C-alpha cells in the first residue's frame, strides 16, 4: 500500500496554517486558534492525530502547557487474559469516565484485530508500543531485527495509531548505570532492548534507525512518545544516573524529531518520592526544550499493592501541578495483574481527580467552575445536581442511596452520615439571614 502524502500538524503550524484540528482543539481548550498554532509550531503542544484516524472517528485533542492536564488509560490483552469484547468494554468505560487518550498495550493473541477494533471504536487518540508486537511474534526476543521493528511501526501507522512509545533513548553505554538498582529495568520495552543489546553488543536499533522511524511517523503524522526505558521502578532507584542519562538522550531525540516536523512528547518516571517531583519536571522541561511531559504516576511509595491507583494519584496531582502535561493512570491491579473493566474505572476516576486538582493549582481559567457549582448544589441539598456534576455520577448516587431511605431522597436536607439533627449545612442555612445581617452591619460600621 502506498503511504499517504502527509504534512504534519507541526509542519503546517510552522508554515502559519491553522488547521481544522487546531480550531477544534482551540474551542475545546478555550484558547485562541493562533495560540494553538504557535504552541504546536514550537513543539510545546501536540495534537496526536494520525491522518487515517482523523479521517474517521477521532475528535482532536491536545497535550501541552497551555492545555488542561490530560490523562491516559492503558488497556490491552495479555498472553493469559482478555479478548476483544473485554478490551472494547474497557475502552468504552475509559472514554465514558474521562480518559483523554487510550493506549493499547496488547501482548496476547489477535493483537492486530484487537488494535483495529479499538481504533475503529475510539473517538480519542490511541497509542501503542510497537516493540511489544514485534517481539510477541518471536520465540526469542533477541531474534528481533531492525527491519522487523521498522515494518511493525509502519504497519501500526497504517492502521491509524495516533502516537507510539518508541524506546530510542536507552543506549548500550547506559546499561552499566543500572547496576545497584533494587528493581533494575522495569520498562517492558526497555528490558527487551537491553537484552537484545547485551546479546548482540550493538547499539539500540531504535536509536540507530531513528531517522527512518521519524520518516515513517511523519508520513502519517504519528506523534512520537519517547519512552523512558530506565524510569525508576522503586523509590530507591528514583532520580539516579541511569534515569538522567537516558533523559539527556531524549533531549537530543526531541530536537531531531522536530527537525523532521514530527510531534514529540516525552515519557517520565514511575516511582518518585514527593520531594523529588518538582526537580524531575524542571529537568525534563529544560533538557527536552519544553516538549510535553507524559508521566506514569508517579507512585510516591512502594508499600501499597492493591491501592497503587491511590499512591500514584498523589504523585500525579503533584507532578501535574509542577508542569507535567499528561498523566498515565495506574489501576489497583498495578504490579499484580491485568486490569479488568472495574479497575479501569477506578484508575480513570483517580486520575481525573489528580488532573483536575493540578489544573486548579496551576490557575487554569475556569478550573473551579464545576467545583463551585457542585458546592452550591451541596449547600442547597440538590442531590440530582450533585450527582450530575460529579466525576462518577453512578457511584455517587449509589453511595447516597444505599443508606438513606428512598422516601427521603427528594426533600432530605441531610445524608446518612449526620442525619437530621447534626447536618452542619442544614444548621448553617438556617443562619444565612442572620449572618447576612451581621455581615452588612459590620460593613456599615467600617
């Protein structure tokens, strides 16, 4: 199949053109179209939109400093679990509860068919990690060849993938720096490449063939998400020499992609204690020239298996506040198993909270409008409006109704926590007029 003739969003932005996708993004983000164009041209904003997905169901969105903080949800099968119907259910729930992008990380059976089904049903950008499929079809991952990787990348671009994690930053000379880590290399793609480099004593093929990869991505306007192969997988390993050696390489790769008008975002660390989060953002933004930062979590402690959607949402809120642009969710199953539909729901909601909290802290215009509206509904005991404005209306209604008799639902000025005698807002409402008069009286005296 002959690839399409494509001019990327970045190339058009640099030429002074405001595309339909840029206008759509500008409206969603409440920005002037010219601001969107300028930020895309500078590389500080990306619009992940493969030309083939853009011609289908995709609704363009943007990731970057001038946009709201975004979240990604990972789905995908494994060799031991899940099929296409289950993955489409996860996709539907992820989008329903607010995922801005979705990554298909399938490593099991029917990878191609699963990806095609997900792209065909998705209105949000779809990301992948091409090395997964390239090695899943081999008996031995070290038998992988550069040609196989390049073919896989182009195949997925033709399918309509909007952004791809490319682990081009881990180099042969970085591997000795991993010695002494508690958890070694926790990136799946990074570990596969490290094994390949050690066996062949050759440079990372994704780095060695980076220009060829950029040419493929440019033809379809696929955004490159530069993978952090040496991200820390434990608090002990955070902010070490291996992590930052790779980050330096990612800065170089960012510049090289921009020279080809390929949009770039840079992936970030997974386990970072709270006091190191701001420093990590500052280093990435400086070394990678302001390219959007896409982070997994980070998890701020390692001791809560089964609750890592919480340990990571804490770090995600903080790193979003300090300047990260997209947050990759973590589910309760992290480190334990393949997430199911309910895990996806919990992960997305946890990260919508984190991203929204970050937008508030960053002073994004209008960020607190929904908070204020819900608080007003809470004060007037408008339960239906509270549910409507909440991130998960079904769960909010379920918790309310499970302990309060149905007869009370429409008129009760209390919930089951305080009951009719101890609701502070009920008592406060009764004082509204008196407090208003007192306030006016104080103001008059002043």
